[in-house]
C-alpha cells in the first residue's frame, strides 16, 4: 500500500497572479518543516501526558503484564499519528 498517495493532495496547487507574473501559492518546505516540527512537539507532549494519565489508573497500576503491554503500545503508538505530519513535511516544493 502506498502511504504517500494517501496523504498527497488530490488537486494541483492553485496559481495566483500578481501583476503580470504568476506563481504557485504553496508553502515552501522550510515553512512546512517549521509548522510540522511544532505539530510533532505538540503531539508528543499531549501523547505523553495522556499516557501518564492512563498509566496511573488502578487497574493498570496493579498488573505487571498490562503495564508492559501498555508501555509498548504507548511507546510505539505515537508513530501512527506522526506519519502524516512527517510525510507532509518532507513533500518536495512544487
């Protein structure tokens, strides 16, 4: 399955006319990386706070096996929501 095709835009970028020149109104890769980095940092902070909150629940704190499963899933689980952000950040300029 091609994950890049899932997150790529369906429509081409719109061209805006300024005077007699036309340019493509798309975000440059440097700007995408800046906003993507902020989004990843927010994602990681929220993810870790939610993970710490769930880890303190009594039903999870009393079972070593459930704790092990939870920490593996919570530790790897942030990658799935981060993949579209990283894919968007690394998209080349048009």
